[in-house]
């Protein structure tokens, strides 16, 4: 049975005593409650319907007896058949009623009154007709307490899975299947770092985190697990002993490590370069990782330099670039393969692959129809059910030093505050900066020591213990670490050996047994990002905003800014390491060389790129290069190639002034920026039959837009997918096959100009050397056949949306290994969408996969009007609820698919007008 550990408040349960005691600090404890128990629900006072003490009178006989005589006259087999049919109908009705009860019992109470221990005063939670909550409270404590309570109402199972993920404890819930994931995360120590961060945070931040935790726990203590979420009922069929624990501040802070991991920058590129170096030359690898095309696509900040350690946007001067170095030796291949597999198998809490990124841009009042700035943002993250973001507003009824918050926007369930949004003075948005904040180090390991600077150094060791569902004893293992960080290559027993017979390479003093791989990552050092979230939420001008952003350590982001005084700006925050001259950050570094270490210093915040009120009247960020090559510090080079950012800039410059509606339309733009380069090559190919030419003709006159109804887009993307496969699958390992994202646009742009490049040749064909046009012809033929199989024989009947679909899966209970009836409960899908990878409407897909299913997408869209914040617009990928079949589980998905948005009001009067339900939370001692 699912049970609750002793934690919380007294429950009114049928047939179950959940004892409650009061602690000195006014928090509550409770005795475990079984999942089968059910709290009496009804009005705010919890009334129970009365049952009569006397039996009902027996009705007198009547003339209705005649039909019964007729029924008895039926043949016996007919009567038994009728009884059988009636029994089946009754069973179906009973099952339906029971199912409805089980599903609906976790739906939150959104109106009426509730009394809660620990509140200072009355709190109002106003929800609109999409269930989006706006919280009004008199103190900061009550504001974040209520935020925790409300998010637990809507999303606690998601919160619970997230905290088990970040703590490396998924195996407690799901068993052996998640053990390798837990080992990898325990090895990195996300939870340990989060706990260390707590002592470094500001007292106010700690108070907000604790108030939030108390609010979450207040909800947990009032409900049995099955009332908290349907998932616990399903989980109880397999894991009847699972216990729900109280929420803690460390649970919230640990989520910041998950954000940093999924947005970690170039680690995957570093691994891929290392793996390729075993079989490819440095020149060939460089062709697959081309430099940013500064001559074609502008960086975010295109002027300025660091002068006296301060970035000045109007200054320019020459700077330094990173050094170059030869790739790693073949001895490293085994270790890198182990790490690559471990990293690949980690759950993607925000998403995976080239599609991760964002769009954010802002225009000033001279370029807007409102006369004041307008800001837009749509982060591109993994797709899931429920969506990653949670919409809400947090409002102090009177703004004071104790309660300075009047903020609305998007946050994560499990994390107090608002991450992206606006208050009544400023608005902000994020895109991933993608700096190089992570390095892998090859380590020469001998027993319990490793080689560094000519001497053997002792490793740091710690023991870990993981409880695993289905095991009588916990799994125990030892984490080893060098001065650079934990050994990621230890995470799996099946991958414990490392190239014992491979060449050691010139830099190793002896052959040894190969290499281990350690991880150096800025997020493994305690930081202050939690402080930054609250400081940004209450900032009132550019200087306050910049000061708040200085605490945003990880993940490093591009911040776009606007305020009601008419200013717009950009700031790059984050902890970005300064490397010694021997470490380029592109390939795994050599752990035994002192010259490959980090210096221990970070790029000074004052020297990071920043701009206020640029002369051209807008700032556009879409994961492109941050600044030009004259910048003296190395930030990284794994940028998106700039097709999205250039398209946004082009669209903004086409109009003298843009409106809120214009900004929303730009977010939905589906033009493929690489197609104008690729299509002319395809149209020059002679197709030998009418059948094959039918697809090619779709490209004549195509506007390069990838709407869901486009036949040309369907064909083009099939050709693109097949071109990549025919060009690279024969010469690269499957683990590094092209995913077709933005980097590969630039690879292919350069390769198309080399018709006889060795990459075009298919090494699997003996005696034949293929050229560019051979591969393109074959790719178009294969695309034609593929679309006939997938859609229809006539090319004009194809649509891009038919093969490019959005499926939303529950990360915990929606995977292919889960029984189909369970997947049906929680997953939603089959939405036909337009867009594509490295397109403004960035619905990415993986060209190395078998289909064109969306892997990452705009996880939300928002447009903020600084002239009147009540004119702003927003939409989420799914809905605010995490409860399957709740009206707000996926009520925004169709809007998102159609490109529509919702009104986003935040002033008290406008919120009141939009309110559909009001829940009043009162201190328990008021009753």
C-alpha cells in the first residue's frame, strides 16, 4: 500500500486515524495514512451526509406486478441472458463511476475557504478560466507559503519525481530501470551541492524557500497519496510501500542543478570531438564543427570591448582567442564512450539535443506601436506532459520592504518565485547563452591515486547508498574524484574497463591501463542563483536588474530586459571559467598536466557582454554568438549558427513599428533559413522518371515556409534527413550521427560548395566514388519512396504536419515500457505542427531517429507590453494542471498548436474581472 511518513496535519478520513501533533515551530506532524483511505470531501466545513436510522417502508403491491408475470413467462435461457446483460451493464457503470471517482479525487479545491496552520493572515488565490492562479497575500511569508500550497495542488507528483531525480533516488520509486541514472547523478552530487548552497544564500531567500516548503507540506498533510495525484494510485500497484516525504528547501534548490545540466553548453560536442578523434583527422573534425559565420549572421552584441576590466559597449579593441591543440589519443576512446552513454541515458528534465535553445527579443518605444518597449520570449525545451512551465502571479496586497513582490510569469513547479515574466516596472526573458562551463579531464588512475603534475595524488572518496524498489538491501558504491571533479567513467560496472591495450599517447608518461574521465563543472560549486531569482522578481530599474543578475551563477543565460521608463537592454550573467593556455575547452583536457587546469577565476561580471538602449532599437537573442572575435575572454563556441536570430532581426527591420500582435506572429514564423541555400542544388538534379520528379517539382516556387499543411516542406525535410544519412552514416559511429539541427546547416552549407569532398563518397560501395549530385539524387529518390509509404502516392497530398507531430508524454508513466492503458491515462499527442529545427517556430526533430516527431519546442510563448502590462499575452505548451483529465491538464495545447495566446492580465482590477474561482486561505487560529 502507498503510505505517508509521519509529517503533517490531521486528516478527516473514512476508516483511518491519521494522528496529528503540533510542533513548537507551529509545523505539523502526522501518522502514516494509507493510499486507500479517502478524506471526506464536500463543502468547506467537511459535512457528511446523514444516514437514516430506520429502514424505509416497504412499498405496497401495485399493478406493476403484471409485467413481472410476463417476464417470468420468458424462457429460462432468455431470462438468464437478460440477467447477464444487466449484470454487465451494471458492472460497466460501476467501473465507470469508480474510475471517475479515482481520477477526480486528486483535482484541487479552487473555491471556498480553507484553514491552514502557519499563515500570518488571509490569502486569496484567484484563478481564471484556464485555472491560472494569481496569489494575493499581505506578507512575503504568506505569499510563498500559498505558492507552495497551490503548486502542490496542481503538480505535486511532478515535483516529487523531480526531487527524486535531482537527489539520485528515482530507484526508490521505479526500481532497477533507473539505477544507472541515480548512480550518475549521485556521482555528480547535485543534492549535496544544493544542500551546501543553502548556507550561502541570503536570509530572506532562505525564509522564502522555507515558507514555500511549509505551504507544500500543508497540502500534503491534508491529503492521502491517492488524493494528491492519480499517479500515486497507479504507482501503488507496483510500489505499495512508497512513502511521500515532506518538501524541503534543498528540494527546490536542487532543481537549479537540473536546469544547469540540461543547459550545460558544449559538453556533448566535447565528447563527440573526442570520440571522432579516434578515427577522423583534426581537419575532418573541424569540418563537422564549423566556426560561427560572423560574416553572415550578427552576434547579440556587435560592438564594445572590455576596458579596465569593464565592458563598454561603445569601445572596441583587439583581443585574444583560445589556443589550438591536437585531439586526444586513441587510448581515451573507451573512457569517452562510457561517459557519452552515461550522459545520454540521463533523464532530460528540460530536454535534449540540438533543439534546446530559445528566442527572446525586445524593441524600444521608437520601434513599437505602443510608444513603449515590447518584449517577447519563447524558450525551446523538451516536450512533456505536463509541460515544463507553471504560470502564476504573486502579488503583495501592499508593496512594502517586507513584501516587495508584484510579479507574474512562468516558473517551475517546486521552485518559489517567478523565473521569467514581469513585474509592474520591468520585464525580462531568457535564452541559453551556451558558454563553455564544463570540461572533461582524462585522468591517469593507479589504484586509489591519480597522476597530476608529475606526482601521484590521493583521490577523494565517498560512499553512496541507493534504495532500490524490489531489492531487500540498498545498492552501495563508491564515488571517486580528482582535483578536477568526480569520475564520470565510474558510473556503470559494465563500462568499468578503459582501453587497456590502446596507445597511451604522447602526453602520458606510461601506458598504464588507459584513462578515466572526470568532470569539472561550474554548477558543482555552490552558487547563489536562488538569490538572483527573487532579486530579479522585485527589481525596478536597469541598475537593480543588473545587480540581481550578477548572482545568476548557473545556468548561464542571455537576459533581455525592458522597463516602463522606456529602456531596453541585454546582460550576459553566469560563472564562466578562465582556462589556462593549454586547455581549449573543445576536447577533453589532460588531467595530468597542470597547464590544462582552470585558473580558479571566472570572467568578471563587469566584463561580461552587456548593452543598454542599442542604437538600432532592438536586441535579438536566439542562441547565436554573443559577441565578436575581438572580445578578450573565451566564452565558448558552440553557438547556434544564427539562422533564427537573423530571421527575427529581418522581420523586425521590415516594419517601422511593431505591435504586440506582430511580435506574436514573429514567434510563429516557419521559414527555413537554410532552404534558400539547399533548394537550388536540389532543383539542378535531373530526376530520371516522372514519379521521382513529382516530389522535386514541389520545391519550384516554394516560399521556404514550413507550415503544417505544406507538401513542399514534407518533401524537403525528408530529403534533408536522407541527405545527412547518405553523407555521414557510413563514416561516423551511430552515437554521433547528425541530428539535423542548426550546426548541420552550417556543415552542409560549406560542404555543398565542395562537390567532390570525400564526405560525399559512400565508403560502403566498392569501386564507386560518389559525388555531391549522386548523393542528392539518391536522397530525393529515397525521400519520394519514404513519403509514399508514410502518406500518399500523389505528392500534392503530402503535408508536413502529417509526419511532424507533437506527442506529449508523462516522463514517469508515459514511456514505451509502461503498459498501454497507463500511457493512455497520462499521455496526449498526435498534434500536427509546422516549424522545425533552427527555425523561429522551433519544433525540432532528430534526423538520426526513425521519424520526424517533435523532440523540443517552444515550451511557452509570451509577449509583454510595457505600455500596459494588461495588454500582454501568454500561452503554455499544456496547462497548469498535472492531473490527467482535469479540465486544465492540456487546455492550452490546442491554442499553442494554432498559434494563439491568452490574455495575460496582472493588475488587481483586471485579475478580478478575469477571475473564475476564488480560494481563500485563512490562518487556522482564526476559526
